[in-house]
């Protein structure tokens, strides 16, 4: 998998802190941010890179051309005058021929999403370029992406009180045909000069992912990266069970279901380090599940996610449903790998729209539905990996405290 990394910008908002090196080379615990990013991308499936350099290009080129790990993996494309991101990519593609789809990454942004899931989503979409999207509770700094199903229809500019929604996370997968959309006039940016035309033609895809995200372009986020980025990368993601709260309400099940419920919980706990209940509407049902005799001491139970029932938006500006928004935010806060989770949500898979969620979706039995519970158990017995799973670990504030499983 080849990745073109955009690292030629001036970094003016960080220049008063990072004075002697270009922004992607800003130090994080003694290592350049860009080196940490490339290492993460290699572990995520990248096999080679073209670094699109510009401002203080020699700092980047000298570092990586002599680096024992990255020198064999890296080539460079230097702009001699500012070309913008689209112009820099156009020039790089003239000298670096890449067979098949390739990825593009911002050199000052970290987003912990699966490159393989992004690639598969792109190949299935038929789009020319697919953007990895991040759910953000406050889009004021970034602007918001407008969606219609799996296609990006446009972008709302940055504004105060931007509300929540999906943002461009600075990671893309695209087909070779992107070259025909890169303007010859320079400078030109991907965001302003290419994406609007692709969106107008129905060729710009967008896929929301879970994962931690940071853009070091402003001082506050750079300080956050200095304090946390290496720790985030070193901490393995956890596998959880996202469970509709009706499954965790023993009072909803007849006495005859006790043995089935016990096996259900046992099977679930073998595959998940943490169980996250989803409560729909204003209901508080299930909050006391951890203290119920059927559940006490048995579950690593996070506090429930409260989800309103309505789906927001429509047409050309469909935003994540409350279910998806809550799941994406919980996945980031709890460091979950959604593709490795068990999902018993009682939701139609087409409403989820997140790679990894629908793939692992199981039938979710409703209150007292023994036949459906038996079917779910059979799926758990036969269809899911029993491999070793990370321990639950600490649960962030707001998500309750994990309780040890005691069979």
C-alpha cells in the first residue's frame, strides 16, 4: 500500500513554537511527529511512501533519507514554489507511478483508523476518492462534511458554534483516475480545488470511523500530542460488546430463560473485555443491571450510552444517527476496535454505515424473545473468534467503572 504524505505547508499557526523545523517534524517526546506517523502507518499496512515536501524540505529529506528504517521505504517530491496540496500531488504523480488505488495522508494529522477498512470501503463505493471521516462533538474548528448516504455532497465552512457532526480527518483513499481532476493551474488545494468537483459528480465518498484523532496545527493540540500520542499508539485497542439495553434487563425475561441468559453472558464475556449498554430514548432501564443478581460480578460493564431515538438530517446533509454518533464517541473514549467488537444493538445494519459495525452485527433479541436469544447464542457459539482479548483496564470518567468477570 503506497501513501502520498502531504508535508509541504508553512505551519504558520505553530511557527512561534516550532521555529527551526517544518510542522510535520515537530518533536514529540524526542521524535519527529512525522516519524511517529509513518511508523503507525507501516504497522497499519503501508509499504511505501512519497513525502511531498516544500517549506524547509531539506529537514525532512535529510532525516528520512538517512533513516535506517525508512530510507528504503521513502521517496520525495519537492515543490520549488508553493503548489498547494492538489498541485503537489499532481507533480508527484508525474514521477511516481502507483499501480491501483493509493492513500493520501496529511503529514500533520494522526487518525487511528484502519487503512484496510478504508481501502475496502473505497473499492466498494465506486468513488474516485474516499475520505475517512471523524465524528466530532464540536466542528467549529474544522467545518462539517455534508453527506447523502455514502457520498459527500459538500462542506460547511468553519463557524462558531458549529455543533457536532462529521469532519474530514485528513486521510484518503483514491483511484488512479484522481490525476484527471488535479488542476494544472497552481497553487490549488484538494479541499477547495478538487473535492467540490468530485462531490458535484457523485464521485466523492465518505466513511465514518472510530479512533483517536489529533491535528497538531494549533498549540493546544500540539501540546496534547506531546503528552498523549505515544501513549495512545502503545495502548492496544479493546474489543467490547455493544449491547441493546433490553438484553441486560433480567426482569424482561421469563424464569425459564435463566440458563440461556447465563450462557449468553458467559459467551459474551469470553469475547469482550467490556460491555457497553445502549439505552434508547429517555429510558433509565438497565442502569441497575450491574447490581442485579443475574449480572452482579459477571460483567465488565460500562455506564450506559443514552441515545435519543430520532435520526437527524436527510437529503444532501444526512448526519450520523444518534446511535452511530454515540457509538463512535464511545469507541474513541474507550479505545475500542469496532471491527473486533460484538454488536447486539437491535438496529438495522444499513442505519449504521460504519465499516466494522455491520460486519460484526448479530441478531439482537428483544424483550423475552427466547427463540431470538437461542439464535444469538448459536451465532456466538459458532461464528466468533474465541482468541485472547485485552483486559478491560481503566474506564474513562463518564463511562462507569469496570467490574471484574467472575464466572
